[in-house]
C-alpha cells in the first residue's frame, strides 16, 4: 500500500538511473536506498518524497547517497538556454547565474555567451 503512495518517487529513481536501488516495504514503511549522480538528483528525489508524503513523512525511510559531491550538478547547455535560465532551474533563482559563470570562467568568455553543447559545472551554493 505505501509503495503505491510513493510510486512517483520510484519512477523518478529509475529515470535518474539510481544505482544499487533497493526498495522494501516492512511494517507499513517503505525503505528506499541507492546512489544518484549528484546532489541535484538527490534534491529532486526528496522533493518527490515530500510531494507524496508531506513535509515530514513518517512512512518512508530513504538513504540516498551521492556519487559526485564536487558540484551540485553538471549541465550540458541546450539551444535557447542562458546562465540565468540554468540558475533558475538548479537554484530557483535566476539572479544566481554569476555563481555558475564564476565556476566555469575557464570555459566561458563571458556570462552572456554560452553555446549548445557547453559542459558546465553547477556549483554548490
């Protein structure tokens, strides 16, 4: 029963290619564990858990590990994106675009000039 409540979380874990994914239901609690690529993916899973179970769910125990702690995420620029749009996606605040620029100054000539295919580090705040 509780597993169906968190089905969206399990689907997301699969989409994120969560490694060593282990899901068990015991005594009315769902136990979820595994490893995702970065902190951003971990945050996405926790957001999904909170959407399903509320701010402080008591029917799920999640042990989500992160394999790359060097950055929040790595991002491949797509056509039409800007640093402010990317900052909005990862930080919820377009104004933090300069954090991304500063972390990628070795690759970017200016904060206004990015190209599709550019590989950017999205730093932890």
